[in-house]
C-alpha cells in the first residue's frame, strides 16, 4: 500500500489528482498538501488528511513525510509560464529551490518523486514537428529554464543517489474542475467556458499556432501509470514526452461549433503569450513513453470537447 503526498493539491492538476489517488490507494493514504491562502475545501478537505506542505520550507516537508510515513511525493508546485515571466525569482524559488528541498527529503526518507516538466522546456531551436524525446531544448522563458533544470536535477538525484524520480512533459492540460492560472495554453480551457456561457471568445493566441494539449483524465492516468511502471523497463526516468492532440485556435473553435453552431470567436493576440507559444513545439513525439511504460491516451479533440461541454454545462448552469 502506498502513502502519498500531493504538493499543490488545490491547483489545476492537484485538485483532481488527489481524488484519483485516493480512489486508488484509499482516502487516508493520500495527504493533500497545500500552502496558506490555497487551503483545500469541500471533498478534498473532507475525504482525507490535509497538511501544510510549502516546498520552500524543507523542515515542513520533512515533518509531513515522517508523520504520514510517505513513500511517494507528487510535486506539483510551480508558477505557470506567463505568470512566471513577471515573477522570475519566485518561479525559481518554488520550482527549483523547492524541488531541491523535496529531493533532499526524498533522499533521506526513501520516497519516489514525480515532478512534471512541460512542453515549455523546449525552445525556439527545438524541432517543432514530432519533437524528439532527446533533443535540443534551450527554452526562452524562465518557466522553461526552470523545467529543464527540473529534468536535469531529477536525473541527477536518480543517478547519483538512487532517488526514484520520474516525470512527464505535460502539454497544455484542459479540465472543467479547477481553472489553470497564468499559462500560455489557458485559452484552450477558457474557450469552453465562453462557449457554455454563450459569450463571444476573444482568443489571445493567433491563427495557425499549434500546441500539444491533453484532457485531464489522460494527464492523471499518465502521472499515475508512470509512477506505477516497472522500473526495470524504464530507459528514461524523467521528462517523457506525452501527447494526445495538437491543434490551433481555429481547430478547437470548429470542434466546439459542431455542438454550439452559434458560438463566435475573434482574435486579439497577446504578444507575450504569442511569443511563448511560438517558441514551443507544434507536436511532440511520445514514442518513448509508449514503448517504455505503455502510455496510450484515451481522448481526442472531439471526445474531449463533447465531455467538456456537457460537464461545464452542469457546473455553470
Ligand atoms: C503553461 O501554459 O504554462 C502550461 C504548460 C504547457 O506547461 N499549461
């Protein structure tokens, strides 16, 4: 039986991952870690243990790990790409100083660690089409710099100290439960809210800009499946490319219009978001994840769109 700590349990991914892990390993075996000002509420709070787990404080993390006999940490603490550009020091403090704290606690207590990387770890010199697993990265954002460092530091702890670090490069994640905050791919969530509310969508990303995207259920499966994978089969450990769909704004707009023919979209390009999007891949090659641990997404753009519109209608109306 696993004892799991989810750091960042009230964020976009954490709020759903914690529930999924509790279903799998039992409510009392999964601790929802949070910081002051982002406390768990509702089911997240009621169903299982919750504890302050601020990555910038190694002593606090160590205390939670010992108290709950934690063997696996999902470290989801990070600032997303757009917001990180305006707070680079904080992005580094949370993303890298925080990761260092977690890796040290993991080394001392024998924990496995999942810390996601992102399509943001790539940069303008990276091959854009079928971006290989191992290729040039050199990102142009502080978010990307911290994600490449995350990948390298996780590899280092794995090789040098035998800490079982594993991770994927997440695409933009689309979900209807907790909205993302401050990412370049957020438009692909916001567009569904506008469609369900019957509002015109103002798209901050320009026509023809493709990025990898993924529906939340696939993202959760990826994280859990990788952490449960047979270690002896892994050639890579960290930073697996995972992909399920890649589209530009026009394509997602047309996918929604199939179910909402009256839906309207106009473009008002945000220069910062556009420049970040321009430096990211159009579509990643995820064959290493498929070969090494059987990654296989379930959703495509149409099945995700149908589900998002149905679920959001229930949530918003
Ligand atoms: C962002 O847009 O910053 C994130 C990501 C792709 O890592 N959603």
